[in-house]
C-alpha cells in the first residue's frame, strides 16, 4: 500500500480553511459524546455511590455485573438500541432511530456501567478509609455521602474522562443507530469508517488524527481544571 | 480502688468483656473513671488497650457487662493513625464542627488551630502535613466536638521527641482546661510525665488501676513488676 | 461551599442532558440506500439540487441492498433506493413498498490485480473470466453481505455453473462488508472482486488494481426506487417521500443523475420508464 501520508497536507488544508462540513462533524461528535457522558454520569455516579455505601443481599452479584458490563461490546449496545428504537420496536413511535438522540442513548448505555463501576470502587475505597473517623466524629448519613463525593471529585473527573474517551472513540453503535447520515448523524468515527471504505485512506487517517487531538484537548482541559482546583481547594 | 477518689465517676465499667469469636480480647474489666488529671493506659501490645478505648467511645459494644456514662457526656476519639480528609487543614476542622451545633466561623477554626499550634498551616492540604502535624490536627478535630472526655490511642507512637513534646503540651493544656483525658501509651516516661492515674492491662485483664506514683514505686501485681522491669509478659 | 459547587455542577449536567434531544427536526425524509450510491458521491451531487427545489432534507442511510430493504420493511425509512430487482419486486409484492420504479443503471466490472493470475484482463466474457478464476484458484473477494452487488455476484457464478459460495474453497473470501472495504481487501491480497462501476471510478485507493472484465451484457446493474407503504407503517412521510421518488424519475432528476461525472466519466445512466413517470405524476 502506498504511504497514506502523501496526501496528509490536504486534510490539514481542510482544517486550516475551516471546512464547514468538517466543523459540523466535529461539533456533532462533541455534542453527542458530551451529552452521553453527562447523562451517564447522572445515572452512573449515584448508582456507584449507592452500591458503595449500602449493604444488601446480592450486592456482590451487582458489583460483578457492573464490572462485567464495562466491557459491553458497542455493536451489541447499538443493536439493542436499534431494535428498541426501530419503528417495529417497542419505542418505535418516538421516531428516534437515525437521530443524534439515538446516538446519545447508545453511547450513554455503553459508558454508564464504566462510570458506575469505577465510581463505586473509588467511593468505596475512600469510604473504607474515612469510615472510622466518621463514626468517631458522629457524622450523619447525608453528610457522609456529600463528603465522600466531594473528596473523590478529582478521581470522579478522571472517571468521566475515561467514559468520554470510550464514547468518543466508539463507532459500532453510533453507526447502527445513527445511520451515518451526511450532515445529520455523521460523526468523526463514522466519517473515518466511511472514508476508509471509499479508499480515501489519507483523509481517513487525518480525520483520525483530528479525533485524537480533540480527545487530547478535552483531557488537557480537564487536567488544567484539576490542577487549578487542587491548588485552590487543598 | 474506687475509694481513691471522692468525685463521682464520669464513666463506669461493670464486668465488661469483649470477644471476637472465641478469642477473648478483654475479660471482666470493672473500673470507674473520674474527672481530673489524665488517665494513662499501659500494657504490652495486644493487652487490649485500643479495644478498651473503643468500648469507652462507644465504637464497640461489650460482649457482656455494662458501661454507664454520666448524662450527656460528650466524647471524642483520636486514632493511632488518624485519617485526614482530602481537604485543607481548616476544612478538616470545619468538617468536624459541622457535625456539632457549634458555630463553624473562621474565628472558631482559628482558635482551635491555635490550641494545637497549626494556625500557620491553615490553608495547607491536610495530607501534606508531617505525621506529628497530622496527629495535632486530629486532636484539634476532636477538640472541635468540645468534648468532656477525650480518648487518645498512642498519639505519640513513632514521633520524634520534638513532636512528642508538642503533643504532650497540647494534652496538658486540654487537661488544665477541664477535659478528661484517657490515653494509651507504651512509653513509660510519657506515662510518668502526664498521668494522674494509671490503668495497667495484661492479657485482656485489668492488672491495676492506681494513682501514678503508686504504680511506678509499688506495683502490686507480678505482671506490672515484670512490665516495669522491661520483661516480656507472655 | 462544597455543596454549592455540587449544586452548580448538577445543574450544568442536567442542562446538557436535556439539550441532547433538542436537535433540529424539520422537513426531511430518510432514504435507505446502498453503499454504491453513497460511496460513488452520487447523492452528494443530486440531493442539494432536490433540496434547492423542494426544501426537503434527504437523510441517506447507506447500507447493503438487503439491509436497506430490511430497514424499509421495519418502517425505519420513508424511501428505499437500491439495486436488486428481484428482491425489490418481492418487497413490493409483500406489501412493504407502494410501487417500484426503474431509476438508472450502471454496470458491474470485474476488478483484478495487475499480475492477473487468471489471465483474463481485457476479456468481455464474465462467464469465461469466473471459470478461469476457479480453474487457476486465484483469490476472489466476495462482499458476502446480501447487498445488491453480492446478489449480482452470486447470480454470475450460477450462470457460470459454479458455486464457490457454498463449496467455500480457500481462494474464495467472503468479508461481509461494503464495496469500499471489499476493494481495500482485494487490493491488499491481490484478489479479484466484483464492483459497481460508480464505486470503482470514485475509489481512491486503487493501488495495483484495474478492470479485468467489463462490457458483458450480464454485468448490467439496474437501480430502482420505491416509497415504503404507509398502509404498513403509518408514520411514513408519504407526501415528502413521494415527492422525492417523483423528482428522481422526472426529467429534472434524470438529468441530474446524467450530469454526475468523475474525471469526465459518467457514472450512472438514467433509464426511468416514461410511461411509469406519467402514471406516477
């Protein structure tokens, strides 16, 4: 195969010219993945905290299942969401298949277990550490939960980033439920798959570089916020 | 020995035993603790000092026997290895204050930090403090509960003489302020310096409870004599 | 103070989550079509013209013909635009489509490596070509994805009285992927592969591949379009979908298809039936 780098300049050119299509794809990718990460955090973090701080029958099973679901295959998630949202499926009347909403749903389902399982681990570890002091200081339940969430916030941000990275890198599920519709549900990863199938390897590779750069930038921003907050919050 | 003091006891143990499974940790301990100078808890490792402190605090419940308090006895506890919240020095104090009805103003925080000589470290992350400083912060956190009884589990273990002196000074001044101190130590010199009376434990049983000078000059049990002579008690 | 921060964060997260379903939804239809029409760039050429005239957004989901028909069958598309005539007619007979119209054709070409192990390059006889591949056991990549091209390939093997898809010799490789992926695979393993001419012309990673067999009448590739039956799926956007079908087979739509060229080569040849057009109009 010829070196795909020969044409790299054309992709850079696209970027420099602020290509409108590329801009829209990047924007949609970010919007979908950030929404999915927020949604997954809203469900996954309280769920993780709940499992970490309560003792009930079958708790070990729940933990094993949560941990196992971290490895959910994106294609399977895509297929399940597809069958659910299809006009012939149970939620067909909503008309959500082949929309960005469906993609948000698929990505959120994919990463909720990751956020829940890792949050559970982080919160439980801190809880083990804090528990005797809380008992000696007579700290109430609500205050315990608030303190644990607050004091593990930096680890929780890292968990969010892990979820964001997994969702942003995912192609199988969004391809199936989004349909890779030009200008509507086409995101970075499905564009890369499409350009690869068109044999446009240099452009595909360049889009890949841009995707990696975006993930790097998001992580760098989160890192800076963390550094700043750690300095100021002690 | 109850007739050593004419003051009513703050806390009375009646034939208290504590077992874990078939292992007897404490057996048949009866004693009265009265307000006044610090009570020092001596005995070899494994003699039950930490367990006795936790029973007094209410962190453990006796397997048999009874512990009775005077009404509304405010108690506080400092672990041998206290856990700092992942926050600033001041925020650690504020957290302890939030568990009480006391006002959590900067003035209260500063005055507590002044009592343990840490006011200059107000904004420092608590986990970045030295071992001795963390121990002092833990004492300040306990003092934030405004206790009448303060239980300390070997607060000077593994500290250098300077740090030890700082902590002993805090304890002396708290005792002078009317806080009853019960403190475990394995340092005979420290017991001599601080104690009003001595509780000596061996193999989970109460060996002696006697005013400090008596213990060092005329130990009444063979175990205590061996302990003072530096022999191993097996 | 800590609580305050958490409250603010929760509000921001909630707003983000709520924002997600708020993507714009205006006058638009979903068309299930094939990778060949999308990958060749045809839609990129004709859809803006249709949008300019009608204001209707066409959202194309590009799949293999089999999958595209299934998408229509489930009611997840308003219009199906594919190329496997017998499957399309069954789709309409089964009541999933309203009426099928011929739209255009192009042709299939047998692509092969420059080394040409079956010695067939330049031939116009697809039967002989496939037989030579079989005899020389030269590598052959099959789509294997129930697409229109896959169906055409199987029909060609059958016409040559061969059946590698069932006997599965080692030189016959089913990849279960789209046209572009099949071409990429063939390029990297010096294999023969059947492709539609449109995708082939627009394919950017030709490498050592070239046309081995072309021009045989058996290689004719007809495309058809049909509205998904609103009687089966009431949510089908009947009027907007029919507007697209009508436009594609109208003189204007046919001209748009005719005018799509890459490097001066026309990719698709419109052949909508004038009588059917009138009936539809």
